[in-house]
C-alpha cells in the first residue's frame, strides 16, 4: 500500500533522498538545500545570490525551474522502490510574478503515483521582508527506472 | 516590417542582447555563453562541469532548462523595441534523452512574434565525441514589457 | 479591488459568462453545460456519450481538454472588465487516469489575475458509480483583449 | 530497426491506424478525417462547422487540441508493436493565432520514439481563401501500452 502524501518518511527514505540530492552538483552550485522530505512531498530552499540573477536582478527562471524540477523529482522518488532511479520526462512552469526576495522555496508534490509514470504539481514561493508570495507553478512527469539503482555511472562522459 | 527569422542582426541589436546576457548572473555562474545572435534566433553554449550535474552525472534538467529559457528569451528580445524588456511567461521542456556530453547547445527560435506576446520553440543538443544528439525540445511564451528599458532595478531586493 | 477567488458573482457577471458560453458551438455539440460560476472559478459538466470517445471507449483527451479550456477561460473572464474578451494563449494538460465514467467535470480556477495575462489551474474529475476520481490536471495562460467586447465577428470566415 | 520518420507505411499499418481512428467517436462527431498516414507522421483534417466554434465564431481551442492530440497519438502508434495500444500522457498547445478558415489541418510528428515513451511535435494550420497559416504548435508525450491490443473494452463504463 502506498503511504499517504505528506506523511513522514523513515530514515532510510530520508537518507536515500538526501544522498542522491548531494550528488546533484547543480544544487550545491546554486546554493540549494533540501528543507523537508515527506512521502510524495519535498521542499527545496535557495537563498538569493547575484549568481542566480537574470538581467533585472531577479532570480533567473532557470534557477526557479531547476529547484522546482529537483523538488518534484525527489517527491516522486520517495515513493519509488529502493533499487530504482528517477528521471524527469517533461516539465512545465508558469512564472506568475518576478521572483524577487531573500530566498525561493520550491515545493514538489505527487498528484498521481504510478508504477512507470508519476505526475507532480510544483509551486515556488519567494520569501522577503514583505512576506511570502507564489512566483511559479508547474507540472512535471517523472519516470521510474526500475532495476537501475540511483548511483553515478562509471566512466560516464560528463561524470568523469 | 519584421526582419526574417535567422537573418543577421546589426551591431546595435547584437550589443543590446550581449549586454543583457552579461547581466544574467546565472548564465556566467553556469559557464554559459552566447554563440550566435540572429533575428529571432539565439544560440547558447554550456560546457560540461561537475557543478552542472544531476545525481547520475548527466547535465541536470535545471541547467538544460535555464539555457533553453535564455536562448528563447533573447531570440524574442532581438525583435523587441529598444526601450522594452523581456520576461518569460511560461516554459515547457520535454527531456528526450539523458543530457550527456562535452557541452550543451540551446537554440531558441521565434515562431510567432506579437506586439505583446512572442512564442518560441527551443531545442537543446548535446555534443560529444560520438556526435550531436537532440536532448530536449521546448515551447515558451514571452511578454514584451514596452517602455521598460532592460536595466537592473535600483535598490531591488535581490539586486543589492 | 479584485473579488476573492470562489466568491459569488452578481447576476451581470453570471449572464455575461453564460451568454458567451452559449455562443460556443463546440460546448453544445459536446453536450457540455456550465454547472457553476464564481469569481475566478467555473465548473463545466459533460455527460458521457459515444460521440465523445477515443478508440477504447473512454472520453477522448480532446474533449477533456476542451472543457478544461472553457472552464479556465471563463474562470478568468469573470474577473475581466465588461468590454473585453478572453483568448487562450496556451494550455497544458496531464492525463492522470483513463477518463471513464458517467460524466466529466472540469474545474477552472484563477491562480494569478493580471491586467493582461491570467493564469489558471485546471482539474478534470470523472464521476461514476464508484465515486469521483481526478483524471486530468492542467495549467493555462489567458489573455485579456481589452476594448474588444465578447461578440461574434460579423462576416468572419467561420462565423458566417 | 525503426523506419524513417515520414516514410510510407504498409497497408497493415495504414489499416491499423484508420481502424482505430474510426473507433474514436469524437473524431467523427467533430467531422475530422485522417488525410495521411506515414511512419511517425499523421495528418488530420477538420472542416469548419458552427458546431466547432468558440464564442467569437473561430474554431474552439478544444477542437484544435483534439485533432492535434489524435494526430500525434496516431503518429506515435504507427511505430508501436502490433499488440499494443497508445495513450496520451500529456499535451501542451500554444495557440498562436485565431483559428479561422475553411478547415484546420493538424500534423503530428514523432521526435523521439522510445520503447515506453514517445514524444511528438504538433502543428495545426488553418486553410482559407487567403492561404495557409500556422495557428497552433504543441508537444505531446505518449505511452505505449505493450501487450494491450487496441480494442474497445467490453462492459467498460462509457463503452456500454
């Protein structure tokens, strides 16, 4: 039976998610960290830095999309079998407001968990002195690669 | 009259695009550079670095989406009036194959140029010793902010 | 000030929405009707008929998308000025489960209401003897055509 | 080995596609017909009728999306094994121009054919006395249901 979305995860799942997240070079490079891991629900936080900006000084949509993608991907991954890995099939993001503030927080939430495909809804909030505002919403399709443990590929071009 | 998509730009447009691109902190942080600027057609290149990886050592979909977003945004911006700026309204990316190789190249191309909204198609290729492969396709809606020159906001939270 | 999403509409707004809906030839042809009109929230119902099926006998994704599109479009339109009209800029739908049952119900809800662009979230449910299930989720961008009242174009090719 | 996209199909594939299309009640109800079947490339035509209109007398985006969805779905299906069926996972459409004219023509084309997932690009054109114009572009993800022949479900609620 599938655990309820939003229910607490055991330490094994938490470690599997955090271990995989730490292997995402991009997340460290963007200064993003996982805030919370629940069944089918993962939150990622990214404080503002000039290295994350677009031309007007706001957060670049690419960074917003990156943490939304990882939040959704790991939300799905909490529900996958142990010896599997997760890939994003497609991602769609609507940018509602300029992403402006001290930090962004992306929340990925599973809407439909399937054996092969899992669908997530994504929300990205900006936190500032003025409060919290919703800056982006998204939808994402994930695929479960069964029997392919989530480990770095040896000798993979790019992994070097 | 609108210039033909893919036709050469004058040095004024080229400077406007490259100047704005240089103000995108994220592009520099990702090691991305503009390869080519044509009317309604912009190409961005991003060599592989471990800082761009996801958990398996491939390029992270967030980086792929980020350069696709900037390529499309600047493709549209080449056709906008001088005293305007560009924002992404929404972005959708299908990830066709693991993004693996020495570098990614994102091509943004205007399909419909409107006074308010401009629609782009996006392609991202991976270049490796084995050749070039298409790793992602996308669609994007841009909005032209007329009368708002493309300059950093003073005192903007985040611009600091 | 903008009315709260989900709050009751006056009879003028209700009439404007229902009048426009009745001019949508496709909705009548699909047997779809408006169930509810609230500020930024519209529900459309479509009972099953063999004329709505895909090849396996389920509701065709095209019909599902059509009522989701109209529900979102009219949800946005409730918040638009009187002398304007609404057009869909783009629509994205994830089909979560086979759309099977006695009727589909599409709920369109405004997430961000802007002067030019309005963004909606869309949900489509299937009702059957077994209960209600979520069969599709979507996101949609609408544009407000200010100063263009919502009337049929005279002599328009297609309007004839 | 996979056939080249756009190459002619044998009569077995043509029959499989046209037979399945004829079981789509919605396509007949919309007056849509298949114009062409090639490997990974299917074209569907839909003449204008008032029953297909939105509130201004143009083609409704729902009808536009419906034929785009079927064109892409069958484009993918030409490449699937004989005892399989096809379902749409997700669909995204940008509406570039008012869909106005004597007929719409949707072209679905496979961009990536996979064992499980297939990705298509979609284009919809409007034909009128003035010529042909591109009115919509889309992207679509299909899933191949292996071992589930494309036949109507018996006793399925909805198939009755």
